[in-house]
C-alpha cells in the first residue's frame, strides 16, 4: 500500500518536472517588442523572491522526490505525510500549467508581447490587451511553500544515500537558471542576426547570379556584334557620302533662300500693312454696329410710344362720337315724348263732347230730379 503511494509521489514528481520544463521554455521563448525574453531574475511582487530561485526550488524538490523510489525506509513514514505530499504536488502541477497557459495565450492569441512590467508583473500585448500574471506567480510560490514542509517531513527518512546539500544546490541551480536564461536570450538574438545575415547573403548570391547571367548574355551579343563591324563600317561610309551630298544640297538651298530674303521681307511688310488695314476696318465696322444698335433701340422706343399714343387717341375719338350721337338721340326722344303728350291731350279734348253725351243720360238716370 505504501509502495503505491510512494509511486504516486514519484510519478507526480516526474509530472512536475515536465510542467516545469514547459513553463521555463515558454518564459524564455516569449519575447517583447525589443526581442528580450522574460527576466527570470525579476522579483515576484509581495513575495520578495526571484523567479529563478522559485524554479530552482521546484527543480530540486522534484529531483529529490524522483529519487525516493530507491529508498528502503518507506515503512516508517506515516500515510498522512504521503497523502499531503501527493495533494500538494497536484497543486504545484496545476499552478505551473496555469502559468504556461497564460504565456502561451499571449504568444499565440494576442500577437505576442509588446512590453513587460516587472514592477506589477503584467504585460502589454501587441493587440492592446493588458495581461496580469502576478497572481499566477504568487499562487505558484504559495503552492511550493506548502509543498516544501511536507517534502522536508519525509526527506530525512526517505533521502537516498549521498544526497547533496539542498541549500547550496538550490542557490547554484538558481544562478544557473538565471545565467542560462540570459545566455539563451543572447544566443537567440545572435541566431536572429545570423539568420538575417544569411538571408542577405542568399539575396546577394541571387543578385550575383542574375548579374552573371546578364553578363553572359551581353558577352554573347557582343560576340555577334563583332562579326558585323565590317558591315557597319561599309554602311557608315555610304551614309557619310549621302550626308555630304545632302549637306551640299543644303548649302545650295541656303544660298537660294538668302537671295529671296529681300522679297520675303517686302512681302512680310505688305502682309503687316494689310493686317493693320484689316484691324482699322474691323474697328470702324464695330463702331458702325454699335451706332446701329443705338438707333435700333431709339426706333424701338419711338415705336412703343407711338403705339401707346395711337391707342389713347382712338379711344378718345370713339368716346366723343358716342357722346354726340347720345345727345342727338336724347334730343329726338324728348321731342317725340312732348308730341306724344300733346297728341294724348288733343285726343282727350276731342272725345270730351262724346263723353258728356253718353255720361249725362246715365247720370240723369241714376240721379233723377
């Protein structure tokens, strides 16, 4: 039964060692914008211990726990110590995996680290996120602190022969981890410089090969050109003869042109005089057009005024004639009305005897005396 528990302790020690190796690799691999990896010598906030010391302590404990499988004193160790040791080992594994997960996320999911803040133990990523890993280091430190007493409870019983001094080993291992981390950082930067130089050399070789190909092409073309130099020389001589003949014709033509230069100048003066006359004529025409436009405006104004006056005169004449006719008709109507009244009066006067003749008997019959 105790052998199974001891096997659980040693198996978890191996798991802690693997998790520690992965965490150390991701810490040294995750670089900031200046290509610097995480500083393992930085102090954990609120715990006052360098990260390298913590990692060294974990490494020594796991190394010692892994060697417990060789012990023969298992029977005198209480089960309680072994059970506590297994539980605390699981806690350390969990904290190491959590720390590894955070740095992996910064490297792969957030575009990498832009800068580290070792005072607050956080990082600004290239995508703008701010990741705080202070609590993760504190939890790892606390889990190792809880593991250490349980480890010491069994170390003096289960420690295998020829075990080394833990304090000096831890110190040396911490210094070694810090030194290796710095050397690894420098080696990484050197490798990047070498790779950059290698890429430049490869590009230079490609450029040299291209230039060599171009040189070969020019060399082949120049070889073909050398074969036709004689032909070019003959053609050149023929062209020179043609040029000389053309030059002689040009000289003759130049002399002819100079002989006609005076005529050209007279003709040019005549053209200038005609241009001047044309400009004067155009100016006179423009003045005439302007006067015509002015007269046209005056005539249009007079026409409009005449139409207005004619319209007014016509209306006045019609009104006067209508008034004259009205007066004449009124006079005739008055005369006819007077004649009509006189006629009625004459008719009444002529009918009066007849009226009396008829009316008197009627009156006598109505009013007998």
